[in-house]
C-alpha cells in the first residue's frame, strides 16, 4: 500500500473514531434543521473535526513510518491506527472531569 493510501485509511479510522460516538447519540438533537439561510452551525463544527482528522492522520502516518521504514501498510492496519490514535489524542487533550482524580483515603 502506498503512503497516500495508508494516509487515507488512517484518516478514515480517525474519522470513524470521531463520528461513531456522535452517531450513537440522538441524531436529530445533534443536527437540528435550520430555518434561516446559511451554513448550519454543526457543519462548521464537523468541518473543523474533519481538518483535525486529516492532520492527526498525517501525524500517525509519520510516526508509523519513522518506526517502520520500508514496511508496506495494509488498509486494515492503517484504519486501526487511525481509530486507535484518535482515541489517544482525544483523551490526552480532554481536561479531567471535575471531582476526578484520586479519592481521599477513608478512615476506619
């Protein structure tokens, strides 16, 4: 598989990782109909996510090629790299939940 094909499959994996949880939610709540003209707000949000997807895919491909020079990447591995790395990036950039972290010791 060429680097371009691997890149596209990695981007596909990232895209699925981003979109899949949204699809599990209520679609109509996430994508309301607009009565006014112009681009719906959700379209801009998901356009930004798509650009994030492409940049993340490029980073993942560069990391993989650095560690595995000369190795051809098949579509399944590329897809799973994208899917897995999106989760890692999302978790690393997400701020901790309020009240999260270590629990205070309970006394007896």
